[in-house]
C-alpha cells in the first residue's frame, strides 16, 4: 500500500505540480511534505494538501482509490466563486494561471450580459 507521501507525489505528478508547489500553496512550513515520508502529518495539514490537489484525505490516507468521491457525484459548482476564493483550477491536469482565470471571468461575464 502506498504511503501518504507516495499518494501525494502520484497526484501532484498527475496534476503537473511539484511537491514544493503543493507545499507552498497549502501554506506549510518549508519541505513539510517531504517529512511525511517518515512521519504522519497533522489532520489539518493533510486537509490543506488534499484541498490543493482536489482529492479527499481518505484517498491520501489510502482508505479509498477514488480521488474525490464528492466531486464525482457533484453536478454543479460556481466557477466564479471558486476562482475568487483562490481555489486551484486546472485544465487537463495543469493549473490555470491567474491571468487566464481573469480572462475566464471576463468572458463569462460578457456572455451573461449578452443573454
């Protein structure tokens, strides 16, 4: 069974994110995730990493093989709210830059005005 660190590494590689990037976006101390190779993270820190990677903590803990069961059943979410709340938005596994997030909001806002 993969370790927590190995699960984080697997997902971050799939999302084209470095461990250092995930560590920074989660607001953890320098190289904290690397320390999880030999130690167990606090629940709140694990949740922060799960949020950055958009997976469940159960997935990172190896309790399930489904990365995010709640998203697979969720039918709708507010993209503008997600962008404004600095949630990492990805396309094809790659994070969307702040520049393109603004472009998306502008395009959708313009489209809304046209309707």
